[in-house]
């Protein structure tokens, strides 16, 4: 699953329109146009016939969504849903990237969606349960920990995909 897939699935699950996508990315300090958003969401049609090998390749989109763009979207989603957090007196605005490598993307996605939608761990377990994935509270806790922490566990594409599927079931029905 690439960043474009994550963006498409999250957009579908939360029923976000193109204009709102632009607004959310702008809130996350990323300037884009509606055309650029549509290109990130539209698959490119390189070949008309798919062989078995091509069917298992990653989806290709007209415009690639890089890690910085995905993180800007997730940060903007938090501000869009919960409002901008005011800086405390004497505190400078710190904007440190949480996505350090391609392996941490799913963990950051789960954390930031949890914050944006004000979900509890129980809510997240219920969402995964609706998608047919059963994990324990301690497994979820390990996935939500900071990278480098002793009990940190990398979140695979399967959990992220099913979490987004569960979100769609919950928010679109």
C-alpha cells in the first residue's frame, strides 16, 4: 500500500470532498490546487491489459503522494477536525516530522487519525473488529507507541488497510 492508496482510502472513509482536501492540506502547511489533489487520487492507466504479475504491482497514480504530503494531510486533518492548538507562552512552534521512514507510515497514520477523530483505544479496537481483525489492547498499544520505545511494534499494511476499511464501515453507513 502506498501513500496515494492511504490517502484515497482515508478520503473515502471520512467522505472528504476535493475542496476540503485542499483546505486540509493547506492547514497542514502544504499548498496544493484541486487539480493536484485530483491527480494524487486518480490512477494512471499505463496499460489496458493486466497480466497476473501486473495485478499484484502497487497502484500507480498520476501524481505521487510523498511522505511529507501525507503527513501534512494528517496534521491538517487534526486541525480541521479539532481546531488549531494555541502555542503556550514562550514556546516556539515546533514542526518535527513523525514519518522517519517508509516503515513508520502506518503507525503515524493510526496515531494521527486517532487524534483527529478523538478516538479511544476501545473505539479503535471496535473499528478493527468491524473490519474482521481482532487484536488485543496491548498489541494496539505497541503500535501506537513512539518509534524507538522499548515495546514499539511496526504496524503492517494489513492493520492499516483494515482500520481504514473499518472507518469506512463506521462513518459511511
